[in-house]
């Protein structure tokens, strides 16, 4: 049977989206960092004994769950057949905001879009189109985001200066609606796109962590 | 009588009425007429900041139905009551009852949703996403995205969402508050001095907007800043600015033309 | 010992960032969707037997890993900002109306609540719990709203069909009686008036209540 501390480590690593340092786990669990290391090693051994499809590994100075290397072929097929194909309308809007308004903080992006941009930014970061480019000098020192060389390359641009200028006028509601319809149609065309009204939210912003207001 | 409507979690007229009848366990008809009116007025005042016209009219409607029911009870005998009126009253009452029941139903459903959320909220989802070693495999999500599309997306993000076309439903919410209308009138009226109500509202398309203006006029009249004259029943109202701001006597005609233009 | 298919499901769900449909897992594993459901149920049972700090659940039409509810105190210490912000009473009521009556227009929501629903609907839309799902075909083409997959995830439900039936919340006879008493015009004292105290029953059945779980 797993101990409370082991279970807590499992729960925390399960919801973390980046490697967690032993020191941080130790703090939350109120045990020593070396005890955390022992516990993680025990968990790892027990997953191995149970022949699980995942493992706890230590990367970049922290612990995280990852898929077992044995199963890479399945994961690869999942990635290829899965729904990661295209950016949703929400992701495209977020990317556009970062491209034109960089450097920009997560909170500023959310303010423009009117919804939390966390999940979308994380995805764009994972894809290498967006990266941290600095810290806001003000209080809080928010992370500032900008676009990468990979994005320019992908768009066939030499520099950000080549981004098409914004229109002088704000488009009328009909234009906006037409644009919106277009973007929606794109989003809906993705495999696994939600035709079900019950799943009408866009896939990216509808992530389960969306509750965080920032 | 322990009768109060100044509850902190008040959520509109139905909510208030539900509380009065169920939670407070009072027989509404044992409460004095003035207590009901006072209750409504107090509530209206307490929520004035966020009060929209629709809510206010809903209040008035419910208050009117309650008062009518109550007066019926106080008036003697059925002989002086038209049957049609009597039926209309019952219809109103049944409608109100049906709406209250519906409101209560969804309140309880909301309670169930809350419990489900509280339970589900104790678990947190894994959202880690792909490990780096697989990242290169996923098809390029920017497939087909051009710089122009990026610009269009930004335009879209920066543009206020289009207001839905006017809901033809007569209860379509019109977002004008009486306070806003008062502020407008305080700015306009000193300039024009005199104007008829018909003229003042000639440019307004929505009937609700006219009503809001009317309420604003009454409010200013109550404050003693405006005089209202009416030649006879259904005649146009003549408004005259008398308090604060501009000099109502100086060249009102000129100003009036300006306004009409 | 875990089967290859079970291990593959574990590996795939470990790298997913949203619930994965049984159909997609079935495609990748080359088994039937019902087999996927069995496998996931077995995994779930085995995590439970091992007293793990996480579980596999089915929400919003797909499977995902999540932390065990027991360990919420640890996870919340870790996430600090408390991701699951609570909704106001007004928002919850509006959400209930949309959930049971969708697709529904703003004006219809307002009519049921007796107060304008604009602000609350906007909040729910920003949270990603509610989205435009279409237009009323009638004159005016009012925007129609429905609930999203994100809401199902937040509620921990697989589909809308799992919502408790609305009929369950229709007030009992005591409440109906109390309301009727409250609204009684004492017409009983007057011959000729529709003094039937059961008139309220008509109102109930004639009212806009709808038991369908829509």
C-alpha cells in the first residue's frame, strides 16, 4: 500500500505540466528533500514492478511523469492520428496578438482576448512559435512573450517588420462576423472538432485548467 | 412583524418574492400594504447601482400584481368587479406562480450543479501534453496559416464582438439606465431650456428608451430641476429646465432649433 | 501484469492535454472502442486497489488522468492560486438554465431569471462554460447558447445525459402550496370568482417547465 506522502507526490506530479524540484515537493509534503528522493525512487520501482506504461523520471532538476519508452510507437501513432493537426481560432488569435504586440505578458494577452490565454500560450510555446523573451520590469515581474525565428520561417518572413500592417479602420460587424465564421469553420474542420453542441467550446481554451483566472 | 427584504444575496424580483414567501415563511397578505411597498422601494434603492430597466420593470409588474391582488381582498364584494378583470387577475396570478416555480426549480438545479462542481473540483486534470521527444511528430499546426491570416486574426481579436442583431422579442434587454438618461438630460436641457417630451424623444427608436427618458424626466421633476406642463389629457408634455446649469431664458428658440437639427 | 494495450493507454493518456475519446484510443490500439472502455475500467480498478494518488476518469466524452480527490489539500498547496474558482449564485443559476434548456437565447434566460442575463452569460462565456451554438431561425436570429465540453469537465460528467433530470428539482407540494398561499387573493370569499385552490396546479402544468434534459 502506498503511503500518504507517496500518494501526494503522485497527485502533484500528475497535475504538474513541468518537472517539479524535490525541494518544492519536500516543502509541500513537509519532509526532507532526500526523503522525497527516496519516495520517488520507490514509486518508480513499483511502477516498474507493475509493468506500468509510464514512469517517474528526473529531468531538468525535477521529477515528472512520462510515457514509457517501450510504448513510443503507440504515442507516435496517437500524435499522428490525433487532433493536434491545426491551430484553433483561439490559438491563432493568441499567436497574432503575441506577434503584433510583443513583448507581451500572459495577463495582457488574456485581457485582449477576454479569456484566459494560459493553455493556448503553453501549446504555442511547446510548438516553438512563442517563447519567453524577458521579464516585465514592474512589480510582479511578469514573464513577457514574443514570437520566435521558427514562426518567421514558417510564415516565410525575414523579420517582424514584414508582418502586414493593420488596417486603418476597424472592420464593421458584418466583416467581423464573416471572419469569425471563417475561423470557426476552420476550427470545426479539425479532426475531432466538436460538432456536438455540448462540446462547442474551442478545444484549446476549453482545457480543464481554464478555471484559473490568471 | 419580522419582515425584511434587505438580504445580501438578493437576485432579482423572483428571488425576492421566493424569499418572502418560502424562506421567510410569511403570509404575504398578513403584511401591511405599506410594508410591501417599502420593501420594494428599499430593495430598488439598495441595488440602484446595477439596476437595469428590465429588472426595474419586472419589479414594478410584480409589485403591481401583488398590490392588485391585495386591493381585491380589501374591496368589498364581487359585484363591482368585472368578470374579465377577475379572470385576468387569476391569469396574472397563475403566471406569476408558474414563473416562481420555474425560478425555484432552476435554483435547486443550480444547487445540484454546485455540489457536482465541488466534488469534481477536488480532482485536478493532467494537462501536461506531449513530451519533447514527440513534439516534432505532430503535423505543423501552422499549415496554411499566412501572415495575412495572422493579421486578420488580430483584427478580429481587437474588434469588439458584434452585438447580436436586435432581438425582436419585446423583452429584449435595452441597456440604458435611468441614471444615464438623467445625466444626459442634465446636460441637454439647460442648453435647450424648453422642449416638448415628444420632441425630446423623437429620435429614439426603442420604446424602452422613451420610457427611460420619461422616468428620467420624472426624476428631475421630483428634484425640482424641471417643470412639466400638460395642456390636457394625452397632450404633449412641455418641459422647462428651472434648476442648475444653463440659463433657461436666453434664446431658447435658437437652442431648440439646434437640438432639433 | 498489465497488458500491452493497457500500457499503451497509460502512455497515451500521460501525454494528453485533454480527455481522449475511446474511439481515438481504439484506432491507435486497433481494438474496438468497447474494449478500450473495458481496459480503462480495469486500469481504474487497479489504481484503486493499489491506492494510487491518481485515477483514470471519463469526462466530456473522453478519458483522462486526474489527481485523487483525497489529495486535494496537497495539490492545492502546490497550485497555490486555487484553480477552481467558485461561481456566483447568479452564474450557477444561469448555467443551470442553459444546461437544461439549451439551445436557448439570452432573452429566454432573462425571462426565466427575471433579471437581465447579459453580464452573467458573458462571464460564463469567458470561463468557457457556455458558447454560442447557433442562431434562432426565427426573426431576429437571436444567438443561441449551449454548454461546452469544459463545463462537463468541470462537473466531472461524461455527457449532458448524466445531469440529474430536471423533474427532480420541481418544487414539492409543500412549496407549491406555500407559494399558492402567498399569492392567494382570497377569492374564496367571493362567489363567482375562480376560487378553486387547485388553479395553481394548472399553472404548473401550463408553465414553461420542461422535464427534458435537453
